[in-house]
C-alpha cells in the first residue's frame, strides 16, 4: 500500500489570502511537509472576469495573483519537494505556464512546468455569443503531468475537486476503474477547494472556534490508497477542523445526493465522518459510480449593462417617501431601461435613539442591453431630484457609470467534442483517455411534501431553526443551495433532532421560510448519514450572480437567514 498523500490547499477563490501559499509551505511545526499544494482560483463569476480581461489583452486570462505567489514561494516549494497544482490558468493555461517559466528563469530556477488544456470550447462555436465556454475536465491530465515529473501543473477549467483527484490518482496509481477511490478523492477535493471554509470560515457555529484572533488555517488532507482520508490543518494555525466544519463544506453548493463529475459520480449519501483527534476528521465509506456520458460546460455571455443607486429614507412617512421618489425617478427615466427593480422596504424602528436606527435603504437597480439608458440618463434622473423630492433625500454613495454584466448557464457536450490534453514540461503533448461512462441518467432522490409522513402531535415551542441547526448556502448559476444539518453539540438528542429536521424541511416548508421562493421549483435531498438535508431553490438568483438584482446575489447569507426563522420545535429536542 502506497504511503499517504499529504495534500494542502492555499486558495479558495481569485482574491484569497495572498500569503497562504507561503503559510502552507512553511506551516508544519512537526517538520512533516506536504506532497502537493493545490490552489483553486476559478468560479463561474471568475471565468466571466477572466473573459473580460482577454477582451482587453488576449495574453491574459489567468489568475495573476498566482504568479505573484509562485514568484515568492517557488524556491521554497522546490526545496521542500512540494509540487504545485492549480487551475489558475483559467482561459489561458499555456500563457500562464510560459509566464511561470519566465518568473523561474528570473529566480535562477528551472522547475518542470506542465499545463492541461482542451476545456476551452470557444473555437467550436457551439454558442456563438459566448464570452467563455469551458468544459469541466477531470483529474487524469493532472495525474499524467505529475507522473511525468512536473513540479508545477496549471490547468484551465477542471472541476475544483479534480486538483485533488489528479494528485491522488498519480500518487496511488489509480485508474478510471478505481471508482470508490476516485469518489473518496472527490470528497477530499470538495472539502479542500474553498480553503478556510473547512476550518471555520463562513461557519454558523463560529462562536465555538477556539481563537478567532488568528487568521484561519488552510486545510490539508492525508489521502490513503483506498480513498479514505483525514482532514486536518497545520498545528498552531487559527480555526478548527471538526465534524461540523467539514460537514459545512460538504453540503456547500451541491445539487443532489449524486455529485456528478467527469471522472466519477460520487454518492454523497455514503460519506461517513468521525472525529479522529484534535483538528482531525476522518472520511470513509465513500462509494462511486461511473461518470455521466456528457461533460458539463460553463458558458458566460455578456448580458447587457446595469447600474444602481441606494437612497436613504429617514424618520416618519417612510412608505410615502418611497412612493414619491419611485414615481419621480420612473417619470424621469427617458429612455426607460429594459428592467427597473426596486428593493423591498424595511420599516425602521419607531422612536429610534440613533439616526441610523431611524433610517432604511431603498435600492434601485436598472438593466438594459445597451449602456445608454443605464448610464448618465439614469444617474442624472436620480441626482437631479436632490433638492426636489422627499425630506432628507440622500444617497449612500455617488452614482457610478454603467457596468457590463454577464449571464451564466450550464450546457453539456459529448465527451468526443472535447480533447483533453496535457502539455508536458518538454513540450510533448499527450491525449488523456476517457473513462467508461454511464448512459443512464441518475434517478432523482429529492423528496416532496407528499413523501413525508405527518408528525405525531407533540408539545412544541417556537424557536429559531438555528437553535441546534447549522447552515451553509451558496449559488450555482441561478440556483441557490442551502445545506442544513444538526450540530454536533454533545446533545443526547442529536439522532432524534436529525430525524426531525429531515421531516421538517420539505419544499412547502422551504417556501414558507423563504417567501420569495414561492412558485419556484424547490428540491430537498436528505443526507441522513450526515444528519443533513440539501435544498436547491431553482431560479432564485435569476441569471446568476453577475446579473442578479437580488439583495444577496450569491445566496451567501441565505442559510443564516433561514436559521433565524422561527419554527415549532418539539420540547423533547431542546
């Protein structure tokens, strides 16, 4: 049996902590180094940002902060024998590889740098209006590069988990037939991909973290040859690794109990978590099935132009002030934008003892296919009312210019349309073979209101759902995802609490807790092994984060709002 692969992460998004690469390379107090260090820089919105970069300069299209990190840390990584794997190549992995070679020469170093390409489908013109169109590739291109001796591997749009899958497959000698092992690595990759979200970041139980004065440590994993693993972090770093912090990341931005990937379909309802010591959580039991026959594609198109202003309403007659200024702005919008959205109005506290407490915000967002109607005609229509509208008229900030926005959607292509290629450090090109696939569509395992039996009559009390339930939420295009699970707080009632949660959270209940979801397609997937449910609200975010006019366009706070909603909880569970 091969030795454990010790793999860490130093980035969860483009803009994450710049010092994290050095921290991960230096951070092992016990002298035990990493084998591989990954960095995830790509999200659906990031691909849009990189696409706009290439419109200005075709030689760009990659995460430039990654170049700065490598310039700072390359010597240390080579000295410690740590190999670096990252999707920072974005739309231009070949360009990033060349830039890194230039940086290495400037440092007097000569690392073997490989890159993976083939995800960019724009040359196929399948979606003529697409600014970006990238297939989600698997990990075997990365594995081929590492087996050939690469010190650094940069990719375009592989799945976030593929960074770990490729490294683990290379280390342990896995092939496409090792479905359970690959599925275990997918789970590890999903836990690591968002960095400190696995060590206490965005964690609803943050109050239990031991020391919030220090920056949270980035996670790492010890991956065994059978696909099982232990999630941990460097000693002495901030945050914590617990079953709850790992669960928080496991339920983040998933669609169902089947996690479809290019290399394997991971059965999320087979995951078992267990505490394995201080800041150590073991993952075992993960099962995998053949991957789907088609590859998912991230498509971004330029959707038009948008602008926004926020008005402050203070004191009495708030609704009347809102109505007057809305009428004034609407009449002044010539030409009228294609879409004008006003935010809901929250009334301030009566008899507030601060001016801020007596105030509320009213937001107006406009969108149009052309920049003209949402530029000067819009901002002037608002500003010119400053002395001729409601008493106390003021804005939170001066209006800005019109800005372009993108629309994201998922598409799918046959694998035969995608040429997955690794370009080795010596320039040779190797085509990556495709795995055996499933021609069957995975059966949905979401539950409806009719699937739930009515609970027996018991005495209940109204409490916030978050009394003993954690949450993590996020976005997948225009869909919002919410993971809810029962806290591991030492309560003897945890198993009963989990059963109660799974019965409580139905599509009808979700629409009650989130009124703006009324009429939308809502799916609920139980993850009983985690004491959790995953909720997908289709279409809540419109055309995705860049186009959404919702208050929380990425649904990052949606789970915390749901936790604050009051529900009837059985007295015996408190």
